[in-house]
């Protein structure tokens, strides 16, 4: 990993030198590509800034004219863009996950209660097994009781997990159907308004068409979130 970072730093110096070369075509594509490579290696903003400072020192730009330093700053900003975009996407993902976690929190509490009951059942089964070792005349009966209890615990676990899975799917389907039907009603109303606006101004038609696109986009997003929620 260290060698990869060293090679990335070397490529950064070469790309910056080319970018600052007099008469060179000022393309920022190499900087953007370096930023993507940095994201692939897990480089954060601070490490890339240090890499940029080392490049300035290597290229002896500390006392360079303001114009060259400004070019170097633009190069660094472009290289930093993929890292910033990655952080922004991560924040959005965390927001979506928080919403889903809030919905599942109640199920988690119920599962914790069920797990406690299962543990108690396991302890009872162990007590029965211990009693089997001490008993003589009732050995066969106690063994059957233990096996019956164990089977009951397995069935209880299966029922709890199946019920939770069914509830999650039901919530997902209800969310998708309810919101989609609402948005569909809005869209139908907008279609009606659009037909009625034939005697009205062109600006009203444009506003309605824009609103329809927004509704369609919202419906698509809601279905996507509902599908992802249903997979959990």
C-alpha cells in the first residue's frame, strides 16, 4: 500500500509539472484521473493536500509567481473533486440508512425480547439435560421432554423470523402502493389541467409539464427506496 501511495505521489508531481509547463494545453483531466486513483486507494483530503505540498516543494514553486501558484491550486482543486463527491454520496447514503433503521428499530426490540425468551428456553433445556444425568427411573421421559422443548424452540425461532420478514415486505408494498397511487392521482389531475390550459397561456402549459416530470421522477425514487427496503 505504501508503494502505491509513493507511485501516486510521483504521478502527481509529473502531471502537475506538465500542467504548469509554459505553452502547454491547460487540461484538468489528468488531475481528475489522479483524484479517482486516490479514491481507489482510500486517500483522504488531508493526505492529498500533503501530496500537493510535496509536489510544490519538488517543483520549487514556493517562490513562484502568483499565476503559476494559482494554476497549481486549480489543479489540486480538480484532483480533490472525486474525494469530495465520495464523501457527499456517503452522507446521502447514511441519511437513507438512518430512515430505514428507524423503521426497523421496533422490530429489533421485539427480536431482543424473543432472543431473551429463547435463552431462557435454552437454560431450561440444559437444566433438563443435567437432570437426565441424575435421574434413573425417569430417564426416558425426561429425554423426550428435552427433545420436545428443543423442537418447540426451533419452531418459535422460525415463526418469529418468518413473521418479521413478512412484516417488512408488507410495509414495503404498502409504502410503494400508497405513495404511487397518490402521485398517480396528482399526475392525472395535471393532465386534466394541461388539457384545460389550451385556451390559456403557454407559460402555464410549461409549468404543468415541468410539474409532471417532477412527479414522475418522485414516483421513480419512491419505488426504488421501497424496493431496497423490501430486500432488508
